[in-house]
C-alpha cells in the first residue's frame, strides 16, 4: 500500500516509527506536510497538490496533526476523505476531540466518568462557579492549552478567583474542574486501537508539580489496568469516533475519570514504558481496515 503521513516533521519520533513500521511491512510511506498541501475542490476530480505537483493516489492516510494547525490540517485530511482515501482517524473525529468542551459534553452524555467541570463566559458570581465544582482546590484550564500549558491549580477560593479574573481579562476560554487529590499527581495514558487498549502507562508528576505531562518532567512506568479502566478508555475513544486514541484517565475514589481524549497520541513515552511496538500495531490496523474499504470501493465501481 501507499500510505501517507500528515506530519510537519519526518524526524519526529512518532512519525519516524510509523515510517519504519510501514516500510518493514513492505508499504510505501510518504510524509506530507499538511501546511504545504493545497487543494483543488471540485465536484468531478478533487485533488491535492504539493510543491507544484499533484499528489499520487494513496490507499491510506495517517493524520499526525498538531493542535495549532487543527483547522487547516483537518481540511487537508477531509480532502483525502473526499477522494476516497482511508483515514486512520476521520477529520470530524479529530475536530470533535480537539474541542475540549464539546468532547466533555459528549462523554458526559454517554455516562462516562469525568471530573466535575464548570464552564462560563463572564460569570457574575465567581464564588458560585467555584462552589459548583466542589470548591478549592480546583484546576483551571485554558481550552486551547496543550501539554499542560495553561493549566493552573488554584489551592484557595481567593486564588481561584484571581486566576479566573485574569483569564477573563484576556478574553480566554477556560473551564474549571474539581481537583482529584487521591490521584496523587498521576494519570494513566491508555493507547486505544480499534476496540482494545493495546498499551498503558502511568505518568507521575515530578515533586512539587501536579501536571503529569512528560513534556513537563513527569515520569512514565508500566501500569496494570482494571477492567473498568479498559472499558472506560475504549468507550471514550468510540464516543469521539477515533480508531486510534490516547485516553488520559485519573484514578479517583469513585472510579476512572476521563481527562482528555487525544487524537494524535505520541508514541515515544508509551513505547519506552511498555516496550510494545505500538507503531507496528497501528500499521496492522490500517492493513486490516483500509483493505476492506478499498475492496468495497472497487466493488462499487464495478
């Protein structure tokens, strides 16, 4: 198969591993910078061009779209979909998961465990907003934040009020969430492919820090999941419509709680912690499912 990878940098660990895994199975792997792609949108023969040439036909596309280019990256992916190319994750699912507020609303509708979350535009009564999520300490998050950036732990009601007022002054979109103290500064990243959790790691924040992101100095270790945690991770990924997802869970006194569903999960940390070849399993999933789609498409033309 000819498989494209939408990625800004072919030297990134996750992109490099996917190239290696695909080529080891005999596939032609081509990295495409989504910001260098431009689209011919028409009813008869939609196409995508890059560097002055029309791109060849692809059997499958793997989106590795960063949060900062979600809008344009999703548009490029959608164009591939319009051309009948099998997407590992669909553009609508990526856009859905990147909208933190929308994704939480969808998860809550499915009865999936979440930290109590409050959202407001210009609350007249900030103390009531704080009380609504259980009071301080609480976590305040920018909706556009990634990798722990824009996430603040407010330990007192006064601190929470000050941070909320500051975010409001910047016209920033934010949400407030209950602080799950019993999690102890740790979360669990579950790597879901299809209807299975194929790898999981526990991420522990460094001393004095409550954010467990590896980019912020957190450590990662192998972890054994409960059946409830596995079921929650798979259900969360399915709710977003994602075939491959990184689902972040917190262990609370009332069961697993979903913090976030990531549509482009990094492979480096989880492959190192679990010693599993996640990239190879992603390629195997594409082989199984893209082949079905392509056969169906061929029959339809016949």
